[in-house]
C-alpha cells in the first residue's frame, strides 16, 4: 500500500500594522478612531488574523497592543517598518496601514498566493504588501534610514527590492482607500 505524503504548505505570513504616525493631517490619533465598535487598530489587527496571520505586530507606542515604538523618530512608515523588522523573527509578513479600514482579507490572501519571495504589492499601491523580513531586508531598511539624503519611503524600498506588482481586479480600488484627513474619514465612515 502506497503512503500519501501530505503537501506541506508554508505557514501564513505574520502581520504588521503600521500605526506609529503622527496623524497630523487627521488632527487626532488615527489608530484610536472608532470603527464598528472597536478602534481602527483593533480592526486592522483582526483583519490580518482573518487573512490567516497567527502573529500580528503593531508599530508605534501602543502598550495595550504590545506596540513597538520607533527606533528612529520621525521617519514615517519606513521607520516604523524598520523598528518592527528589527524586533520580529524572519519570515514573510503582510504589512498594512492602520488607516485602510475597507481592506479585505481576500486581497491579503491574493498577495500571499502570488508571493515568490522579496516583496509583493498591488499595482499602484505601496500598501498592503507582503514582505520577506530577513537579514537582507533589515540591512536595506537600516541603510535607507542612515542615508540623510536618500529616499525614505515604502515605494523606494519596494523599488530596491524589485517588488512584484499584481494587477488590480475590479473592485480592489475601493478596498484600498486610506483615511488621512477628517474629510476622508467621514467619507469612509459613512
């Protein structure tokens, strides 16, 4: 009798919520905005878990969420990502912004299905992304932050990693709306 060897599938990615920004355009902390009975931060953490993340890491000084404060102040999302990357184990991680409440777990799973290492994003959008956190990624993040004249953006990181860009499907754009101002928040919350 032949034995059947089960196909081993890689573990689902971890999750990272970038929530450590200043929220200066919003005028108050976006992570703590109410969204369907809980905070936006709780919602985004739950969304990553719905997609399959067993472990979710939070960037920013949020002690109630075991948040990881920025190691380098005022370096935006790249600085937050660097701080988390330096504190977590190697492996793939979905990276999302705290201010994308309409993001669908299906989009994250699509990134995972198409991911072949490095970095995978949706065309025209820096977030969400699926990023391999490893020594090479950490070294690149550190080098980018150490260069005072170089670009310090997620797009520059993705370009240097040769990110794989997936085409958008109909309806994806509505899921990728992020809220940076009170007007945008009213639009998405209504």
